[in-house]
């Protein structure tokens, strides 16, 4: 019996900390991922996403903190964790001097998959790489490498997928296929922790966590993350938004201005002050202004700019 | 309980297959496997085989007589020495040696002939440039024979009483250099250990650091493989390579250098197998310790130098100072050299081989433990 039966969490880690030399990379990170949940892990470059994922699957030893992964202790039972987890590394880490088939075959043997040949052929079929199966993996384009890596880490039908930026460099169609696949896996009870920089992927996750400077800033469903920041946002439409942005930046109530094409999003936590500023500015500039629902992207940009204040700035 | 399995043959085999496949595609490594033994055999084997002759020699003659002229002529005739000129004094002789203009200076002291005729047993001095002892050893070894023949020819008639023992004059070789009997046989059989050390340690030294440097280690560590599977699986192909190299060397020794095989060739292979295992554990330990491939190569070379210098391959083991012998006694190559020379050249059997076998076994097991202990299971 595994401890999983007594736990609803695929990942349940508390107070993870990690230093590299005197660099404090992950600070008191606690994550809870339910079974069958797609959990999005977001944060700027160098914020500690990869490091956290590596600690969860036992590839790095946390300096402090503990927890379980699929019910197994992340410190003591990494062998069991490895057997049941599919980890896709951020950097392509398959053997470039082996062919695609040889790579998959190696993985299949490693996990001692029953009916190995059939599983490998099926994976190749699913990838659409059957004809190129005897091509060296090193010769694949970046996007195809990602797709091969993804297929390889799902080969042994893991109960938890840890995917570190799995769709970086993957074209939109393949990305959509990938997310459809992830969603059907989740429906079958497989849990997924996926790090990403894409907002359209973030909104497809059941839960999100945002990390910056090694600190977990918020965690919850997209709606919870958004309301948690108590941000109100206005959209301004028109020309010469860059100038307007300069003007608005120091006005009362304005904490953040972001342009999206021909739209300027202005956000702040003081809703009333912001409303007054926007209305007067919009009237004087003759622009159309409209209060909109704060989006994830607005929230993340807000989190990112807030996080480098205080002691979080030390890297 | 979940099934725990510290050693799975399926996983192990997957690593063996992967290593073989990668090795097969790595042409440079493949060229090294065959190239290193051949190149080394040519360099060392040929260098020893030439038995250098016509070595430049200068004479300082403070005495000229039939006997000394006859001695010098005999030196020329022996074809080891080529007299390139005469020098006025000892200082000039030293300078010529120091500058490498000559390899030998033959110093005939004043009154040599007179003292010889009085039966005072004078000495001739040969100063040799011993920086390359193998170059001068054969020539010096020939000198005694030359002395005897000169005595036979020149010391005749009334002087014949001076014949017989002790010789009426002697030759002092300076600086005295008396190497153990290094012959071509000795070198060729010793080469097997040197080549195996070089290739086994260097190639396996890269085995794990290469994975780390290419980023594939993260993947390997994320899979359920255990250290013992990864290490032993990675080493298997190199055992094959080591045996191929041993075969190349044995074939060359037998058919190119005509080394006589007095002992059992099967025993040589068994010894080679043990020695390969010892070196693989060294390499894989370096591979775990090194942060990158460059460091692994540096460690390999660092290990290789004392091996080539202190194992009895380059210099006679018994002639080394105690501290050097102490270091040499820690190296498997020292035992392998003795073992293989013993088997090949002396026809040694099991009883005579055992004293060289057990130290290698201890070395192998000890380092295997170090290697497994130093294998990093995480990316820290
Ligand atoms: N092995 C290591 N040694 C030293 N520092 C490291 C190591 N691995 C990561 N770091 C540092 O830890 C910090 C967090 O790195 P990490 O890779 O976890 O970030 P990330 O959130 O995954 O970034 P990205 O979005 O760019 O992938 C960075 O500052 C990085 O330089
Ligand atoms: Mg990362």
C-alpha cells in the first residue's frame, strides 16, 4: 500500500528552500497539487521554477522543507517517485547521438514497460514520427525535440507529469494538440505540474502558482489569483498610447500600465483613485476608456513588478 | 509494498545497449581504440628495436700508442661508436657532452700505455650522456668485448704475461649507468599495461562527465536507474575495447616484434581482464569526481604520469628510490607489468603470479566502492 490512498495530493510539499552557494534560489515554497489537477507554474526567468520541480522529483536535495510526491517522501523515497513520475526537462536531455526510436526504446527499457515494442511504435505513431524514427534525435528541429521528449516522458504512463516549459518553441497547432492531450490525461486522473510563460496556457490550468525571486507569491485558481490581488483595470483605446502611458505613470491610483497592441491597460489597487484619474485623462485626451475585468497577465505583471521591491531583489 | 529492485537486468541492459550504440557512432573514439595501440607500438617498439649504432664519440687522448690506437679502431669497428674528433681536455669533453654534440667522450689518461706495460692496470674513462640510457646502454655493454679483443690482438709476445685475469687495463664508464636488462621484449610486453591504462582511464573518465555536460544526466537521474546499473552498464563496452587492444598488442608482439611467448596466452588474457577492471574503476571514479570533461581528462593524465614513470615500465623498478617504489606499489600497472612479463617471458604459472594478482584485486574492489560512493544521485 502506498500512502497515496490517504492523500488527495499528488504533490504536497512544505517550506522548500534551496541555496546554490550563497545564492538563495527557492525560499519557503509550499505547493499542493491535487490528483487529476493541471497545475500551472509561472514566474519570470530565474525565479526558481526549475529548481522547485527538481526538488519535487528528487533530483535536488532541499536545504530545508519536506513533503510527499504521489505519497512518497521526497527525501527518502526518490526511487519510487522516479518510477511513477514523468519529468520533462526544460533543456532537451535525450541522447542526440541516438535515433528517435533508440531513445524511446531506452526509456521503455528503463521503466521496464511491458510490451515494449508496441509501446514504442505507438508513441512514434502518436508523434507522427514513424517515418523519421531512425533519424538521430540531434537532427530534429527544436519543436520536434520538445515533442519527442514529451512522448518519451509519457511512455511509462506516469501518474504525475512534471513538465518544465514543455511547449517552448512549439508551433501553435502542436501546442493546442498538446494541451488537448494534457486535458484528457487529467480527466483520467493523471496530475500535471507544468511550468510555462504563456498566458493562454495558464488559463487552461486548474490551478496556478506564481513564483518570483524564489518566493511563492500566490497560488490558487485563475479567478482566485486575480481577485487575490484586488486589482481594478481600465482599458484605453486609441492612438499615441505610449505618450499617454508616460503621462499616466505618475498619476494617483495608477500602479501599472501595459500596452496590448492598440489597447492600454491601466491597473491599480485603489479602485476609486484610479477611476478618477482615468476618467479625467480619457476625457481630456478624447479617448474611449472602459473598466474591464483584470486579466491574468495584468496580475502577473503586477506581481512581477511588486516582487522586486524589498529584500526579494537580492539574487 | 512497492517492488524495490536495486539491480534490474533490463535497466542494466538498456544502458549497455545505449553505450554500445553511442560508441559505435563515435568515430573518433573508435579510431582511438585501434589507433593508440598501433601508434604506441610503433613509437616504443621501433625506438627500442633500432638498437642505436654509430653514436657520436669524441676522444681526449693524452697518450698515443699502438694499444690505444688499436682500442679506438676497435670501437669504430664495433659500429656502436663513431669517432667524430679529438678534444684537448676534459673541460672540452664535458662541454661537448653538455651541448649534445657527442654521446660519449673517451678519455685516455697520460701515461696510460706506460702504466699498462708496467702491469699497473690503468683505467680508460668513458663519459656517457646518460640522459637517454636506452640509447647508450647497448654501446656501453659492447665495450667489455672490445677490450677483450684488443687484449687478444695487441698484447702479444713478451707482453703476453699481462694477459689473463685480471685484464691488464679496464674501462671505467662514467657516470655509471647500469640499467636492468631492458630489452625490446620487456618494453613490448610492458606496453600492454601502459596502453590499457591510457585508454581505459581516459575513455571511462569521460563516461559520466559527458552525460553531465550534455545535460542528459538530468534525464538519466530522473529515471529509475541505480548507480550500480549505470556504472557497470557504462563499463561493459570498455571491457570489450580493452580486450581488443590487448589482442592487437599481443599479435604485434608475437608477429612483428617476435617476442617469444613462454607462458599461457589465456593467462595473459585473464590478467588483462583483471587489469582492465582495475583501470575502469579508476576512470569511473574520476568521472564522478570531475565537474566536466576537461577536468576528467586532467585527472586521467595526472594518474597516467606516475603510472608510466614509477611502474617499472620506463625505469627499472628496483633502481628507483624507496619513496618512488612506495608510490609504484600502489599502482596496478606495477603489478600488471610484473605479471605479464612473468607470464610471457618467464612462463610463470599461478603460484608465481599470485603475488601480483591479489594487490590488483584489492585495488579494484576498493576503488569500486569509492566509485559507487562518489556517484552523485542528485544534480547538486
Ligand atoms: N546548479 C545551479 N548552480 C547554481 N545556480 C543555479 C543552479 N541551478 C539554478 N541556479 C540559479 O537558480 C536560480 C533559479 O533558477 P531556475 O532554473 O530554477 O529558474 P527558472 O524559474 O526555471 O527560470 P527559467 O524561466 O529561465 O527557466 C537562477 O538564478 C539560476 O541561476
Ligand atoms: Mg526553468
